[in-house]
């Protein structure tokens, strides 16, 4: 079997750049101030209204804003919405609105944090992006030697790759979400066509959706860009003619025990991820804690990983004592190579 490298990225991958881990996201979403705050700014007003409504909702259900897990909130919201059930005094339609508020605030937090990244914290991601591009360029058009699977909503990886691609001598590499994508201005090639048009595609499979994706529930088109359109209120280019405005929606898979994975784009991405893992000779888990709520992904890992694959797990110092190391050894065996120095230290001192 030809050498194939697959990177699997969790929240710890983005942590060194200042992107909060999931445990801190809820507090950030409920307390962060909009970057351009004025009392007459409609976006800022909506931002604060969402925060107030969510605080009241969480206080009502849990009696406090402290130590409430994001998974618990999203599980209540998703369970009610999927089953169209009431939850105490709340109708499923009300909970659907609360779910939208929470998703929007989280995406706003990620957008703000991505804009605040410093030059020094960018360096390890630049090095990682350059290494990824090097692997892809060496492989050429005919060899499939690389795949990246991300469980993150943020676009730190894509921003780092695009910056490195701008500096690259060879302009043939492009990010490929392995989905039939559309761009707002129709200037970019759909990702599904990249390889057939001679580009070297860098496969980035985002299993939980992305900050820069919007989905039209009428025609099923997936819009992407290089920024953060997931927080924008936009009508589909092809469905504008209807009397009732049809706004696109963020395509985000929430951290619950009942993940909704039926979207056609998401299903295709998951299938592609399975194939990438199955074909991998070298697998690098970076900043992924193997959480219990990700049982669908753990099922794929167990089903797809070849016994001969070399597995490296890059985690933080804290993961030595919080049970993450042990989870990996129990789930994937003692032959797993564990590195607990964090992503930045690993990429600076290790050759992929």
C-alpha cells in the first residue's frame, strides 16, 4: 500500500492560536462584546439580545450559568427540535430559535478570535501548512497521498493554508472540501472539480461543518468562501425570486449525543473521511481528545483504521493526567505513539 498521511484535527489544534476549547465556548459566547460596539449598531444590538435571551433560558433550566456543559444545552435543543417536542414551557419552535442564537454567538466568537491571532501564534500553523503543501506537491496529480480531517468549526487551518499557498511558487494547490461547493460571486471552481481541472487538491474534510459555510435548505447548495459567511444573513443566488425570503443557514453539527448527520453534503464528507482513514498508512491525531460524545466518529475510526497504520497522537501536558492518554491506549492500543508537548512544540521539533 502506498504511503498516505492523514491528519485528524480536534479543538486542541487551534488552541495555541487563542481559539477557545469547547468547555470555554459557552462562557465566551455569553460574555464577549461585539468588536464594533455602538448602541445604534443593529448587529451589536442583535448580538446582545441573543446573549440576554440565552442567559435567561439557561438560568431557567439549570439555575445558574456556571458549570453548564455546552453538550447538555445543545442536546436539549436538538432533541426537542428533531422530535418537534415541547420542553417544559418552551415549544420546539422557540427552542429552534434559541439554537440559532447559540450557534450564531459561537460563530461570532470564533470570527472575533480568528481576527485577533498574533504573528507569533501564527508561526506553528504556517509551518504545518507549508509541510502539508510540500507533501501534496511532491505527490503530483496521480497520487493520493494526503488527507486532513477536521472536527473544528473554525477556519484557522484554511487561513493558514491559503497564506502559505499565496507564498508558494507553485500555484496549483487548492483546498478541497470534497463537496459540491458554490462561491458567492461564482469566481471560484467548485471543489469537486478541482482535480479534473489540473489542480493539486488538498482534501480538508470538516465533519462538523464550518464557519465559512452556508446551506440553502431549498435547493441544497453549499456556499463557501475564505471568510466567515456562516454568520451572515444571505439569500441564495438561485432562490431569490420567491416571495418569501429564503435565507441560507450555517451548516454546523452541534456537540450533542444525537448529532444530525443526514445533510447530503455532510454524509458525503463523512463517507470520504472513512475512505481517507482506511487508506492511511500514517495517522496523526492533533489536539483531539477522543470525547465520548463523538461516538459516530469513534465508530468510523475503529472500523477504518488498518492494524498496520502508524498512529501518532499530539496532545497537551494536561492530557497526561485527565484521562485522554488512557482513552487512546484503551481505544487504539498501546502501540499508539503519544506526544504531550502540545501542537506548537511538536510541529517545531518533529518531522512529519
